C-alpha cells in the first residue's frame, strides 16, 4: 500500500479540476486527456 504523507496537494488538485469542469467543460476534458491519458495536444484536437 502506498502511504501519502500529505494528501492536501491532491485535494487541491481535485478541487481545481472540479472547478475547471464547471467553468469550461472542454478545458476539463483536455486536461484529463493530456494529464491522465498522456494524449499529445495534437491528439486532443481530434477528440
């Protein structure tokens, strides 16, 4: 099991993604595709 010493950065990152989803759903999708799935920006343009 992985132990995280300070979960606060993860909570802040999650809160930022949640806010981005509300403010700009397209930007949220781009962030998910790029950050979590490793899509290049050129690949994201076609999604």
